[in-house]
């Protein structure tokens, strides 16, 4: 998926009317992009490995260092992809009602925490969050970490 298609998909996801549906869509879009990145990084590692095998002794150190760097980038992309896949699994297997209950509106003002004081903007979609903060949550809690 090229960058323009990725942006179009994110824009379509942003237009979804429900915050949980948006989160699922964002995760799935990012998982597809991360799958592609992992495949690309794996191809680069394979090319680096071949380069090490075909390099003279004089260039072996540089080729081996490049292989190590490429392998580290592959592992990082794979880790991000695996984490996103786990998040999707958690969100799909958990009860959406639990998320709705944990994030329901308390007093009509955003509960996003800025240095021990809430954001205070009006909440949206029946949640405790304003339009600026509604999509900043993780699978288990809002990403501020302070808002249990």
C-alpha cells in the first residue's frame, strides 16, 4: 500500500461514527502496513546476508555490520506488527460494552489529564473524552494512564 492509499484509508476510518470502530479500523490499517514493512525488511536482510556471503575479507566487517543493522530493523518492524496484531485480538475478543462503560461520560467535560487537571473541553460520543482526545486510548486504558 502506497502512502496515498494509506492516508485515504486512515481518512475513511476517521469518518467512522463510533470510537471503537475507528480504533479497530486504525489497527487493521496499520497491521496491513506493518505486514508490508516486515516483508520488505525481510527482503533487505536476505540481500544483506547474500552480500556478506559474497564479500571479500576486506569488506566483511562493513557487510556484517550492515546485516546486523538490517536485522535489527526487521526485528523492530516485526515487534510492532506483532504488538498491533495482539491489540486487535484483545479488542476483538473483549466485550465492547466494557470499553464503553470504562470510558463513559462522567460530567460532560474531557477527563484527559494535563498535569493533574483535566482538559475540560466538552465530551463527545457519550465518552469521557473530547474530540481531540477520544482516539488516544489503548486496549486496556486511555493512553494517559492516569484515567482508570
